[in-house]
């Protein structure tokens, strides 16, 4: 009975609402109340969507940031040679030495540990023998050379930094090509140039780049900047201190340089063969002009025939030999 009454009341309200405007204010109030209930009911779903979008956008941003950082590191590693190549273009020998080292293959590595011994400057990276890393492989960051690989593990490697007391690297002054040896001092912010003549043309602010003479580091990469030059008239060598260009204590992402894998002997033999081939190529075009020269010289020798005509008075036999020569010329 109660259900029937409610059904009749509902039908009556719908008819009144459809035919008249009496219930319009009531309907608007009820819709306002129901809208609040709808908002509360939908709140969990909206919260979940917001959290998911936040985490999704964060993951995308982190991935994009990592990608851009890697690309920037690679580009900075390649652009480091611009300063050296500017000077090397002036000197043919330096240009030839670095022409094959402009586009080395590199791979990004991450620093995962440091040697706890305060008297050694070594770090551990997350690339090892399984990644193709070899002993002596150069390592650099976005600013310059950092060191070389001295120990290999399957998935990690140990790198000896430039500032270690047992490490030395051949360098040259980018301004004038002066060669020297930069040795570590145990201070992460200082290198020293050993056995530099007191009269050498080196001054504060000069950029030191790798010379490539040790066949270990590729030529043209920044190593350090000269900070102090002390000249002592009583000493044969000047005291030269430099600051590494690489951020040895701050860089986390590094570059492994995969340069020429040939041995020094193989590189020397290949270079000798290339020079011989180039020399033969240069001699090739020169030969044709040399072959053309004799015909040009022949007419000059031809006038010597009249000198042979002077000899007939000595012996009567030679005039007969000279007589056939003249008819041939006439023919």
C-alpha cells in the first residue's frame, strides 16, 4: 500500500513538473545538493588520476632530462677540440697528427664510487670489460680529460685521475705548441709541469691540451690551464702550476673515448705506408712532364750535327757517312 502511494506521488510530481513551473525552484535546489554529492563521490577517481598524471609526467621529465644531459655531454666532448683545432690548422704537422682523431667514438659512463685511500686519486665507473672498456682508455668529462682506466672488472672499471702522484701526461701549450709533461701532485686542483726551461714561452692563462705523443690520450683535448709561472734565475727550470679543466671532484657523468685500437707499431707502419703511397702519388703526375722534356731537348742537340760536318776533312770516310744524314733531313 505504501509503495503504491509513493508511486502515485511520483507520477503526480512528474506531471506537475512537466506541465507547470511550480517545482522549478525545488528542482534547482535539489540539483545543487546532488552536485555536491556527485563531486564527493567522484573525488577518489580524480585523486587517482591526478597522482597518476603527476608520476607519469615526472617519469617523462626525468627521462627527457637524462637524454638531454647525455646529448649535451656528447656535444661538449666534441666541441672541446675547437680551441685546439683553431691553432692546429696553422701548423701542418699538428693538423696531420690530429686529422684522424676528430671523430672518436665515445660512450657515456657514470661514477659509482671513489677510492677511500686519501693518498690516491681513483674513481670507479659503471662500465667494464663487458662493455668494451680496455686498459689505458682515456676518460673525460664535459670540460676536459680526467684520467685513464687502470683496472678492469666485468661490469666496472677503476680510473686513475690526472692529479694522482703516479700519473703524468704529455701536453702542449695551445697558443704556441710548446711541449711539456704535466704530472699529478696529489692535490685535486693542481698539476705541475716538469722540466720546463726558464726561458720557455709559457704564461699564466695558457691552455694546455693533450699532445697525443704518448699514444695513450688523443690529441687536442683540454687538460689544464696555467695558473702560476715562477721564474728563478738561479734554477734551469721554471716552476709551472696548472689547474685541471675537468671537474675532478664534481663530475658524475663521464665519457669513455674509443680511439684507434691499433698498437703504436701498427700505427707507425700504416703511417709509413700512407706516406709512401702519397709520395708515389705525388711522383706520378710529375713523370709525364719529365718524359716530354727529352723531345724538347732533341732539337737543341740537333744543331750539333754541323759539328760533325767539320770532321770530314780529317778522314775522307766520314763525309760519306755525313752525306746520307743530310738527305734524310731533306726528306
